[in-house]
C-alpha cells in the first residue's frame, strides 16, 4: 500500500534535497521515511515544473494535476 503525501511535504522534501550539499537523496529519503525512488521522482517533477527539465516533459499543471491533488512540486 502506498502512502499519500501532501503537496507541502513534497515541496519541503524537494527543497531539502536541493539545498543539501552533504547528503544524497537516499539519505534524505531515509530520514524523512519515504522511498528514495519516490523522492527522486518528486525532485525530477519539480525540475520539470520549474522549466529546468527536459522540454518534452509535461508539468503537473499540463498533466492536469493540482498541488491539492498531491502532485509533485
């Protein structure tokens, strides 16, 4: 069974990954109690949403997912 996380939790987790210079995604995921793969996905979607990702990837808004629905940040 998968857990659902709030948009705020995901946003904070992505911010923590982006600001961390001494810990990798796996360490941060372990500390937060989430899967490393899930956290990597949130970081990747966050890059896309900020137009830092690949141009062929859709943002959460383009996919029709709002932050209230638990979309990655």
